[in-house]
C-alpha cells in the first residue's frame, strides 16, 4: 500500500531518492489522520536543515502538525502549489503532494530510515 | 477511541447503524456517538452551501410546555417574551441564571396558544431538564424524539420531493406540523448553517427510514459534526460549552440585541447594570490574514498585552481564511482592530459576524 521505493519516518514523512535531489512529503496515513488539509507552511529555499528539524507545518480543519526533515540537507525547491491548494496532499500524498526537495543528503541518514515493509509494521502499532 | 465507543454510558442515536454502514468517522460528543465526517469535512461543508446536507441531531433535547402558567414560568428565566410569541413562530432565547449566566441557549416553538416546544443542547441537558420540570412541569420528550437537520439551498425542494407539502410556505423562524408517508412530523425553518434549511422532529422509530429516504435523494449528502462546526463558525453562531456557558451573560456573548427589555425576567436587573457599566469582554469575530486558523485557547494580545482568549477557530472553507471568536474588551471589539493570537503571535483582525455573507437562510 505504501510505495515500495520510498523510505519512511516515525513521524509519517516519506523521502524519495531522485538521484540528484531527495523529495519529501507526508504519508497517506498522516494525511488521513489530519483530515482535510487547509494550510501548509513550507521552508525557505536555501535553508540548511538537520535530520529531525521541524521544517514545515500542516494544518487541517481539526489539527495542526509539524513536518520534520527525514534527513539533513539544503532545501532547493518547495512545492508552491500546496500554498493555494493544500488539498492536493490529501488527494495525492506520494506524487503531486510532495512538500520540498533536499540536496546534499547523507547516504547513511537516508539508509537508516524505515523501508515500506517496516513502516507497515510500525503503522499497525499506532 | 475504541474504548470510548464501547463504553456503556455513551449513547447511540437511532441513526448509528446508518453511519457505520457508510463508514463515517465517529466521535463522542457530550455522551453521544456521532459522525464527525462522511466523505470529508470540506466536501460536506461545500455541499451544504451549494445543495443539501442532512445532519444527525438526535442528541439534542426537546421539551413540551403546556399551559400559560408553564410558559410564563419559562419566560421568567429567559430574556424575551414567550407568552405573546405567535402560534407557528420560533424564537431564539437563553435560559439564564439569576446573574444572567447562560445555562443553555434554546429555540422555542409556539405550537398552539398554550403549548410551547423547546429545543435545547446536549451539553447542559441534565440541568436544563431538571429546571424545566421543577419550574414549568415540562414534559421531557428528548428520549423519544429524533431530530434531523436538512440544510442547503435545495432543502425546500428536497423536502417537497419527499411529500412534506406543508413546509412550502414556511417563512424563516416559523414551524408547522407536516406528514411523511402518513406519519406526523414537526418541522421548523431554523438551522445552524446559514443556509435555507429545516429541522425535522420525528419519533425515534421513523428516524432511520426517513434518513434513508432523504439521503437517497440525488441532491442530498449526509454531513457530520466537522462540517456542522465550520458552517456555524462562518455564520458566527455560538457552540454551547465552547463559546458560551454559565460564566458568560447574554451581553458578553454579543447577543444583547435579542434581549426584550420590556419583558420581565429574573436576571433583568443584573443585565441592566452590566449594560450601563459597559465594561466586559464581549464575544467578537476574528480573522487571520491567511489560511491559518486561530485555535480555541489561544490568548489574544493587543499591542503586546494579553486582553482575552479565542473560544472557537478554524479555517473557513467558504471564505478562504482562518476565522474564529474571541472574548475581548468591548472597546477593542469594533471591526478592524489589529490583534495577535496564540503562541506564534498570529496576526488577526476583528471582523463582524457573519464571515460568510451569502447564506441562503432568508431566501
């Protein structure tokens, strides 16, 4: 159910290795827990982040949540469409609903994250 | 959540099975299990403003008051007239304690010269039931009465399609008896959404059959508490227990215009004094500068000084920005006052209710 080629965090973010950049978003589980997303705050392009820094915010009708960097790096692009259409995340959390892209990610940090299978097991404990 | 839903003291409405069949997300609300959402809060909100939604409101209280003595006794506890209320009319009011504190807000419906039907909220139900029995010998019909709210610009058409012919000429804030499949129902043209809408009162055992038929109508979708909240917030309507309670008077709640100062009620002297002094925190509309919502519990600041607190707040789906209500000093409450709220000093501005100005409720 969760895309096999992604890595996952305990705070329900996903990260994808696109070769030159790594793409980050929130999982379907996170989007479902939040409900209809109404507001997204994205990091500034150029920001250097460390693993687990809180870098973005998501608000839904009933809750607000922080999004943490799954790995350290520099923010090189953000998905500005989400500013006016945050509902894209609910509709397409793994594709169109990506939040930001990172450069300079440490291989070791990326490898330390959960695989899709491990994330499935983790979800069962929630 | 599972533990809460299975606890024996939590009540199910007659529509519980219908909601489960639809896969609704459920929650506990003042001792009742109710749907928060079906297809999604935003979708249900927009559907209500454009077509017609139905809401399970079986958790609310209903009482019958018979005889002019009973009605007069109620009148002594509320801020407006009930005796002269014309047959077929509805009136918004509040049951007050002797210091003007709001025990509950109610809608009263005059069914005949000497019969009043009173609708109350789920939160203070036990206390209100005690008071209405002690003082008015009211008959509590809550347990056997179901309520389904039918709200949206197409709601009149929907109910006429279902055969409830008597509702056609109903004006805003009036009520009538009507029929569905030969069964008698009571309908008021009232609601909590700001759209053209009706509240349908029917016996419990008719609730599920009626719900099934109304939701089968092409223009109708079920909606839950989530959308109910965003809809009422956009209109500036209070949620009892969150925006108003016994610690607030009618003036503080910003509802002084509903008070009939010619009526005699026990809290009147107190409210007269409060009105003359004019120094209290009043419930005021606030909005944010973007999509972010002010949240309940956020402290409100004016020029850095704490001046009040947000009681309700959310993103307003029909207006496109964050909206809410906060109690702030009267002299800061005129529209356009710049304030900040919450731990991140969110910029907010006071704004008059309703936030959403295109509601069809009077149409």
